[in-house]
C-alpha cells in the first residue's frame, strides 16, 4: 500500500509500505477514505516529545496519523459489531480490548493503550489501509454524519469536549480558551452551547481569532498585557474556567495567572518534558487543575446528539485539501501556521 511514513524530524514521506494484517481476533482492517493532521502530530514532525518518546533520536519508521475514516474490508472472528462494507470512523487511539480496563469501557487505562500513528506499535491511518485492534470499541458508524463531522469525532471534537468539560464551565459563567486550533475553536463553540456568558479566546494568529469572534467570543492576542485585559473584562475576578488547547509553553504558562480564585484549569495540549506549573498560584488561589488524554469513545454519547441536532456545527475548520501523495506538502503547510490555515483534510486516492 501507499502511506505517509515518519522518517525523522520534518521528514514525512509518501512511500510504499507493507499492507497491514489482522494482529488479533478482535481486529479489523479499514480501507481509509480520508484523514487529517492533528496538532499533536507536529510534536513528531518537530523531533520533539510525546510522553517519553523522543522523536529527534531517530528509530523505526512508521505510518503516521490518528484521525481517519473509511470502510471495513476485513474482520477478525471476535469482531461482532461491524462487518465488511460498514462505513466507520476510528477513535484516535485504543487498548487491547481484553484487559479489565478495556472490558469496562475504559480503554485509555489499558496498559497497552496508545494512539494510532505515533510509533510502530500501532500504525497510523494516513495510509490506504490500517489495522484496528479492539475494533468493536474503537470503531463507530458514520451513518447520519458528514465526512467532516466523522473526521472531527475521531479526536478533535472529542478532545475539545473532554478538555472543556473538565474545566467545569457553568451556565452564566466565564470561560477562556487558550489556543485556537481546531480543538480550541470547537471548545469556544461548546462553551457557548453549554451556557457560558463570557467566552475569551486567545491565539497569536489573527485569522483564528477572527473565527472565534464569529462564534461569539471576545478575543485577545497573547502578550504581557493579556492578564490585565482579562481581569478588566471580568471585573477583576479572573476567569472561572480556563481550557488550554495548545501545548505551547507560552500558552501553558499563561493559564494560571488568568484563573479566578477557586477556578478550574484544564490542560490537554501535549507538553514538553520541562513544562511546569507554578505551585503557589495553584495553592493560594485554590485552583483545581486537570490534565489528561481524552478517552474518545466515551465522548461520542454526548457529542453525536449535539452534532445531529445542530447545537455544534464546527464550521469552516477544514481550510485546505490535499491528496495522500501530497502529504509532505500538507505537513509543511500545517506546520507554518500561516494565516488561514486551520485544519487539513487529506483524500486517500
């Protein structure tokens, strides 16, 4: 098959790769229809870190990508919820499907849990074909969804819901979203849908701030005057719920100074190993801090009805289209953060 393959920092190649095989009885093979690039993919692209993995140190090649949709073309004997021909999306990661965590619907707690496309242990879906372990819990039918909605449900929309709700937004309350990539922009829309009276959106890129303003947010660029402006807009109190959706060191550092006394801060951006939080601000402001990796399937039960009822539209997030054979160019453009670049959709020929 053809696939996008990580060969080292800033070296994503479209090349021949071995077809996947069913690796367990609970696996399925999906023929990929389209996929997209996530902001976390750039940690690999930059040769940075995801967890303990250092992508600047070389190593084994692997297929990239954890946001993809397609058609089931083969199933193992222990797959009961899907059959050949079903149109599906896949959660961005999964577990083994056999341990106590997986069997109780908590695959993110599985000792073997990992994301697609961040290493050779679970090859990614920026490819013509991909093996899906734990298929019954990892796949979801795309019936009643557009292709764009389906791709967003693989990770971005679920992660936005996970991160925002862990900041405990209240009806009539205030919310700040730091970082206006696709996850942050969806977070803005979700905050308003859940009843926030004030939503602040922060990003250095003007076109992204403009999109947030159209959704109904008050926007700011990061800088030394950010916190004073936030405090002025909140009558000196600060923001009750802050959702960090970037992972950039500056974004992480900006969160706690703007949180109100007794407020909540939620972090979902992938940090670098030396990123830290100031403990005195957490202690003396009584801030509740949460971070974590989204358990995507457990978000679908809340999000799909919101999408299908029109409460969440996630408009105009896919700003550019590429073919799989143009994957190297797609990564380069996405990494540029040029004005107007939000999310890239890749068609698999």
